[in-house]
């Protein structure tokens, strides 16, 4: 565990802080921090509305971590340090994604909305590293299995930035891993229970990448919301992850299949459901080129929800058009009201899921 020694240095407060963080954007001027190429990570002073965090762990987005491992010859540390030095934030220029962080509150500038936050609180940010001004002084450890990095550094959270205080009853690394994908489960609950879209007894729910972090949470929520009548199908390329998913008992069928093969995915779904296409498909795969697999597996006027940051809007939209599939395409939103509490409560309510997450990420 990384901890500061002695009281933190108090930074001067300067006016002009914008709740959305535009005051930290260097390039291009006028942009919001997430799409900006470069942001200001000079924390010698704080702006009104900001919270200064001592950063302890980065939970890198899975698609981003996978890409950096592949293209950086496995040297993720060098790639992250270079990105943060160039951009002032961990914003992968290839995937466009970031992740989130675990840190300790060092200072709270005035001008924030009413909240229960104090210096010393340990929090996980619920906004992407792709918009979070960040400075990394050193890297202490890298854990590829969980896409986490222990670091010494600092970051700021804007007034509009969501966060969650770390729960006392869950291991910190477990909580961080779950909070990284906390937006998944509430979105599954909304869609699977929505009578205008999916909400009917016996709905077929397909999860691509179902053996991964967000995929397991999607499968768990699909089972919880859809009940015993739902037909939940989990597809996972990794044989080991597929076996671990099968052991959870969440899915009616689990198959090891490469999500980049649309025809194989469609065939596998039809075999698992007795010829029925999915009412809703959740794509949680952390590699590119899986858009058409989710689309081909889904019935006419069904729903496809792309949660993974490796998704290409162009490939999804034009791909659906190209194969003549009239499906509703949703781009995953990592934020939902109460999503942190929702996901942590699910871990508490589902001991088998919690045990697997603790083994992998805790």
C-alpha cells in the first residue's frame, strides 16, 4: 500500500475553475477534457472546485491494457508513462480509453457541490482516466491479470466528476476492479426489464466476453433481473474463463468461441437457444472487430449494447446496414445513477461472483 508520510502540502487556490474541467485543457482550447489532446497536470496550484488526490493504483481499461501489451512489446509501464507525459492524462491514443484510479484525498478546493468528502478519504474515481489530469512520479508494480498498476502520483477530480468512497467490507483491489465496470450491471437491469425492448418472460440474453470482468457482471445481472425464465448465453474465447463462468451457474449455456468470427458466434447462439436469436446482446469483448458478431446474433428489432471501449461506431452502424439487420444499437455509458452502489451490492449478494473476483482481482 502506498501512503504519504506527514501532512500533505497545501496548494494555493486560484479562481476560474470550471465544473467540467475546461480550465485544464491545453490543446485544443475550448474542448472538454476527455476529447482534448492535452490537459494541464501541474498541481502546484488548484482551481476552484477541484479535489487533489494522491494516486495509489490505476485500473487501466481492459481494451487499452491489451492494446498496450500487444503494440508495446509487453512494456505497458513505458507506454503509460509516455502517454501521461505527452498528454497530461492516461488517454490511450489508439483505443481512446483510459480506466480509473484509486487514491486518497489530499486537498479539497472551495466551490464544490455539497458532499460528504474529507481529507484522508480513500476514493475510487468513477470518471475515465482519459479526462483526469494525472502525474505519475513512479510505478511500483504492474498486475497484468487485473490491468492494474500501483503508482506514486497525483491527480485532480473536477466538480462534475463522480467518485465512490471505498467500502470497508470489501478488499480494495476487488472494489476497484468492480467499480471500473460499475456502469454495466445497471444498464443490463434497465434493458432486460424494459417491456418496450426486452422485458418479457423467457427473453434470450447473450453476453460476448462473458468470462471477463464486465461480462460476468452482465451475466449476473441478466440472471438476477430476467429470473429463471430468461435464457442467458455466455460466449468467451478463453477456455479457462469459460470454465470459471460455467462454474458460477449464471448462464444456461456457455461456449468458448472467438467473438471476432460473426458466423461462428451466430451459429453458437442458435445452437444454444434451439434456434432463437438474442433479444438483447451485450458486447464486453476487449478486442476490436466484434461488432458484427453481436449484431448477427440478435433478432430483428432486438437490442445490441456495446459496453467495451474497443467498439467502433462506424463498424457497428455500417455493419448493421450491410447485413440488413434492423436492431437498436446502444453505445455503453459507464455512468448510471447509483451504479457504484448497485454493483457493490451485487457482489455482496452473489458470493460465488465475489469469490471469483477476489481470486482474480483482490
